């Protein structure tokens, strides 16, 4: 009698950062943001939703652990998808819209690693629910946005812009695709997951405090971001430099907040210096080879072109040795091209100082990827 | 035949930070700054200058090590003091102005600790030279400024403002005393010297890169600083909150610089969180008890009133235990009031988590103090 649908949705990494809401309930941002959707081959949320008349109450299970369904953000997404499904009249079995649901969601990466799991999670929840109710082709980003702001960007593949919008009801604060993943097939991504024992400020709370207290945030929003949004669609050098500057500016705003919130740690800063050193290998004014971006956590997302993956990976491996993991645990995702890595000249490698072991938990090699899809 | 003079000069800590020059040669700043002069009882440079016809060449010895006298900043200060001495005609022995000099300078704190040693050093050099040549009563801050910008503030006691000035020749970019040390006798200072193995960007280079690349710096200079300069002379709560916000904003600008420069480390951030926790002991909206300020390095300067010294010291001691130093090496400066520290309730202390040992190298307890003086 019950029906179920299973879908997956990707993680996205903002290169122009979202930080600050103009409406806390509707989750409307104070500035546009631009993100890159990462491949679901390596990082994804998978969500199965079962609807049935025999299900006694709504249940939410995240990575096997039952969580409260009373979360207002979950409630709002559920109500909004149902409202649209009723209006569209495409539900294969309209009775289903009254049944309770069982939501089982799991990530193929540790939630605690701070890898934007709420964006993938809400995108997957909304997309799976819409698929179950027969409206997966509707514009869903405005609904996912009400679950977690950045989730709206995980509904599209490739390069995605989330518009600030002007309306107070949020109806124009939606995500659009700027370019598909296939537009730039050479783009690769290395996610460096940093060991960290400190619990950071939750980003919802952090951005609320920034909006209240940071004087520099006003200037960022009115002057810096609009300019960057216009410039970012250029070559890799332009893209990478803007990504780095915007990541730095976002963390600068966090520091200008009172009391300040910190997301990067000393290892994050070592990664920033390392990227700078790699980019200076060919001279100070040469086009860059690799760019970093840090979300509200210590992990780095490195963007680079396929031709530079072997060299950069070999350097990262040298600088951040491990001895608590096996190589398979340490390097995840797209397999290393070992012969190409071996070919990196020793003179290049040896110009980089080796840090103490185990500063990174692991490295995920991935690419730009597709949006959500049904997998059952 | 030779003549010598020995003077001391204090360290100062900016609470509204100087960051960025409008003229690199004359060292003219892009914004006003305000500082607190620390007591020479605990932190000072002592400089002896000997002039004599038998001295074959100019010699500069810092902490016993000979340094180049060709440094253009040293040369400029020397020439400018001599020019003024000639113009004033007060030199007891005008021949002396043609003799070579031997400069012997030493700090009573480690230079490497990043405690604004160049400010105290140039202030002491200029003051000692002026004393030797009989012009110590002249306005010397414009000369010290040409050695090291912040040195101009070390020529005055208490609370000092260095004006940006408007003129291109720098003649109005001088320091003035806002209030003597005696105006606020309850003000105490704890300097937390943080262990750090990374060499930071030199501040001269860092601020030049900030001026070139930080978009947020323009807003800081034109909007934030002028407002803070007006507000800072209030009660301790106002003073302390502005000091903390301006320190944070300065480090935010460093992070918004490309490539970013980092001066605080994870221990600095732990201190910031600790201060926030201490200030919340009496409730989130209670007046603050302690404020931090970080210069271009990881060390914290904590400002607090005498009545709170025992409690704050006891908490800092608990959070940052040591086992590589003796208590005498670890707590320097004004002696601890042990009975008052013992009286801090265990329930207060136990609300603070203990960090791993030796994150701090030592703690210096001092007060606001006097300007340079002759000591021989």
C-alpha cells in the first residue's frame, strides 16, 4: 500500500559566499551567492521517503538516528511541497498527500566533517518529496531555500547563482544555473578535511550576529559582492582569485563580528599559505594553478584544472603526511594518477616544508557534478 | 672627551589600530590611532648614546648585537634631530653634532616576543639623541614617526592619539596626549605572551599589501575609525568594547588582504573566547570586566580594572597552565595578590576549561605608565 522514492542530491561549495539574512523566516539573503555543485559520485546525500496510510506519524532518520520532525524548517518544506503538489494536480495518487511519511536520509561522508551537509540534506528532502508527489519538474529552489539557505543551490548542476531577490515574500530569491558541469570539464576539486576539536559557532547564529554587529559587512554587501558576481565568469585565473578573495572576506567579516566567530584554524591558514606558495612556483604574476575556499568550518575546498592535479596532489601529500590512516582511508574519491604524481620533480616537492602528521583527516578528490536525481 | 646620555622609553599598545600608510617615506598613516603607554617598570627600551671625536664610525648595538647603521630610518631620525638641534642652538657643545655616535640599546623583554619593540626602540633613540643635543623639550613625535610609525605614540605617557594629519609634508601627523596615566589609576594590563613557531608577515609589508588589495580597508578608514576615535574616551565598558572591536577589525582587514596575512593563531582565538566567557559571567549585558587587543602578532594585551585583576588572573592561570617554567618565570611584572587570587570561588574557576600546558610563554602584569625619561 505504501509508496517510496529514493533520490540523491549533491553538496555545493560557494565561491561567492552567502553570509547574512534579510529575512530569518523565509531565509532571504542580503547578497547574491555563486556556488559549484560537487559530483555525487563522491559526496552526496541519499534520501528515501515512504508515504503510506499505515504510517502512524512522520519520522525523520538521519544516518540511522531518529531526529525530531517538529523542526520548523522541515515542516515548512513539507507543507510547501504539498501545497504545490495539490495546486499542480499531478500527484499520481492524491490521497498520498495526506499520509504520514518516513524519511531516511544518509550521507556518504561524515556529517561532523562540516561539509555543507544541511545544503545537500534539504535539497534531497525537497527533491525526493517532489518526486514522490509528481512535481519534480517544478522550480523547487525557493522551497529548499526555506530549509537551509544554501540548499537552493544544490538543486542544480555545475555553476549556480542564488539571487538575493527584491521581493519581501522571497518569490524572486531563487537559484539559477549559470553553466552546466560540462561547460568546464577540466575543473577538479580537492576537499581537504581538517582535524579539528573545537566546536564552531553554528552558522545561523554566526550570520545573525554578523548582520547585527559587523560594520564591514554593509560595505561587503553593497560594494564588494555585486562587483565580484559580475566578474567571476572568466578564465580559471579570474575564477580562482575571486574565490580566494571572497572566502577571505567572508572570514574577515566573521572576525569583524562581535563577539567574533572563527571557522578557520591554524591548519586552514597553513593551507592558505601552501596554496599561495604553489601559485608562486611559476613566478608572482603567473596565472594561478589552484584556489581555496573555506565555508563555515576549517576544511578547504581546492579548485584546480586537471593538468595540475598530479602536481598539486603530490605537494599536498608531502606537506600533510598521515600515519593514523591507510592510504585508502586518506585519499578518497577519484583515484590518484600515481605515475603522474611520481613524475613531479623532487626539486619542486622539496621546496615545501613538511608539517606534522595527521593535520588532515582525509582528502577527497572530486569534480564538478550534476544536480539531484532519482536512483531507485 | 666623549659625552653620553642614557634614557628609557615605553612600549605602547594601540586600541584604535594604525594599519596602512598614505606616504611610505615619511610614514604618514591613513587613519588616526589611539594607544595606551605601558609602564616602563615592566617593559622598556634603554638606550645609551655616546658621542665623541674619537669614535671612528657610527655604531648601533641592539641587545648586544651590532646592527647596520645604514638603515634609512635610523639615518633619517639622526639627521632630523641634528637639524633641529642646530636650528634651536641649545646644544651644550655644538661640535658634538659632527661627532660619530655609539648607540647601545636593550629591551628588558625578548625582542622576538613581538611586543612592539620597534616603537619603544625608535622613541628611545630619538629621545636620547635629543637629550644629548639639548633639545629634549622639543616636539619629537614627528621625528620618531619617521623611524617607526607607532614610535611617535611612545613619546607620551598615558593615553595618546596619533593624528593622521592632512599635510603632504607630514608636519601635522603628530602624537598628542589625550589623558595622563594618572587620569585612570585603576587601569591594569596583562600581557599574555603566546608561544608561536610561525614567522608572521612583517607589518610594513603587510600593511602595504592591505592598502593595495583590501576593499574593506577603505570603509574602515573612512567610516569606522573616525567614529571610534570620537567614542573611545568613555567609561571602561566603552573603552574596552571599542578596543576589542577595533582589534578584531584590524585582523579582519589582514584577512581581507590578498594574499592574506595572519597574526593571530589558535591560542589567540582561545584567549578571545576566554575573555568573552569572563565578560559573560555576570550576564550577557553586564558591563565588561576585561578587554583584549592584539597587535601584529599572536600576543594578547588584556585591559582590566584593579578590582578585577585577582579574578581574571586566577582564571587565566587556570586556563593556561605551565610546566616548563617556574612561577617566577611565568608571572612577571606587578606581583600577584595571592590571597585575593585564592579567594576566587572554585565554582567560578571550574566553569573554565583547562587548555594544554605551555600555550603561553609568560604573562606580564603591568599598568599604564609614563613617557621616556633620562636615567643616568
